[in-house]
C-alpha cells in the first residue's frame, strides 16, 4: 500500500539541531536530501511505502550556523539548490525580528490546513520541527483522522510528542543518513568478539551474576549500567547475543526474577524498591516535577546533576566532541566513581547543553558552570515554548535542584 504523505520542513530548526549534535551529520542532511528522502520512503513504516506528494522546505535565506573551530558562518542560502534538486519547494522565510525570528511556523500551519482540505486526501503529515508551537496543528491533523509524524533531533515537549504516530529523533535521523552506524548513539559499542554459541555453563554464569546484583540492590538498577557490568564480568553473554535472546532486556525477562519489573531504564523489585518512574520519590519542588512531566527531564538527585556537569566538562577538555562517544565515555567515567546514570539521561543533558549555548566542541571548551547554566537555560526556554510558566522562584528552585550553587562554589575553590 502506498501512503500519500506531505513533508513540511522547518529547515532552520532541524538543521541547527542536528548541527549542534553532529556537525558532519548536519552537513550531510543539508547537502544530500535526495538520499535521506529516498530512504524515508520505505523506512519507519509498517508496510508498503510513502509517496511524498508535497515537499516543502521553509528556510531563512540569511540564516547561518557558526563553525565552532573557526568562528566562520555557514550560510543556509548555499543549501537551497540541494533541496530543489530533491524535489522540495523552497519557501523563503526571512527573519522578521532582531532575534532572527521568522514566520516559518505560521507558514507551515497555514499550508498544512490547506492540505487537509485538498481534493487529494493525504494519509500522513510529517512535521519536521521540534517547536512545540505545532502542538495545536498536530491535534487538528489527528482529529481529521490522518497520521502524524515529528522529525526533530532535539528533546520534545511531552504534549507535542504524545500527538505523533511516529517520531524520528536524532538516532533515527542518523540511521537514515548513516545506515552503517544505525543506533550507535543509543546502543552499546559493538564488541569485536566473534559470536559465541549459547550454552548451559554460560547461562548459569549469567544467571548467578544478575541474580546476585538484583538481590543486593538497595534501589532500582539502571539497565545500561547493569548491562555494562554484566558485559565486564560475563563478556561471552553479549557475544552470544545475550544467550540467544537478542537484547539484554529480553535476557533479563527470561530469568523470571522474583518481584522484578522493568520500567523505563530500570530493573527494580516491586516488593523492595520505589517505582523509578515516579519523580515524586525525590521530593522535588513543584516546578521541577512539572518539567519532569512535561519535558521528560530525567528525575535525578542533585549530586548526580553536579557530577554529570563536571564529567562533561572533563570530556570537553580531553576529547573531540561526538554525541555517542560523549555519552558512553561520561557514563563509564561516572560509573567508575560510583555514580550510575543512564546513557539516555546523559544524552538528554548533552543535547540540552549543545542547544543551550555551551557546546562541548566550543573553543575553548566550556567548564562545568557554563554547561550547567546552558542546560538550565535550554530547559527554561523549552518550558516557555511548551506553555510552562516559571516564576523567578521556580527558576531558582530548578537551579538549586541541579546544584548550580554547588558548582559555582566548587569552581571558586578551584575544584574542576
């Protein structure tokens, strides 16, 4: 079955988001739209293929991103021919304010409404933007019994994401643009070990290690950290494709651990542990709980926030930025120091930092204080865009939760 689709691309929003996370990937997205568009016709669809009846790219001709190494400007206007060759109608949306705000979102909404009433009935609308201002539009499209999709590399507001039948985030975009590296940002690095045939002796070692770790756990266990520890102690388990189950979670589920539940990124005992999906367990201020709920902010303890910011600062000094490497390195660095944080939570922080004004690939690299403030600023901006009203007291509460005062004090004492 051929699905009749429309793709409306807020170029400035999507390209800038990808660029902030992976410069090379952003350039590939902008210069080779023919390739990823062709891949999208048959990807992330249950059956059949898409036929894009409408392709529109809304672009600010005077927009640009800055090369962090040299400070030079990479202008959007130079990318117009590539999208025209791919079949996009490129619509100029010049800046209307000093803050470079353009009318792309309004144009996209008006065009989408027109397409809803078009004599050709579109089956699917793909909105390529992370701007939660499109929430009412998705609600309108869905009410008309059409499929909806969001394409955005950034973190999405919960209300916006909940209206999409499909979400293509950074990992999915990477799969389209770099097929050989699909899922690299969210999965463990592939082992160089050859495949190991599952056997009873290996299963016993796996069961003994995981069962003991589960029994000794005084709180919910982070799945990524547990998988990392298991791979270190029983390396053949991963090489056997987790005893033939394919994934670590599937292997855990086969054990039938007493009282075990797997929620989000945690394995926990319903008889001994508090539900890790509930941010309330941290006794957070109301404003913090609101952002946990509306923006899916990881509900971490203050000590973990400060450790994350300081670890990322260290990474920025010692490494060239790469999203997958930054989250993997930081996770391992924190684990070695007794702090367990999921790779997914770290990716959330890195994205907020990159888009908040303290990119880890900046020259000179940002310190922990700059990283923390950039992440907080990005959260507040996203909250505002999602209609979450925050008073100055609320912002102070957020800063306190994330330990900004502790980081400031630490740097004043010379602690890196």
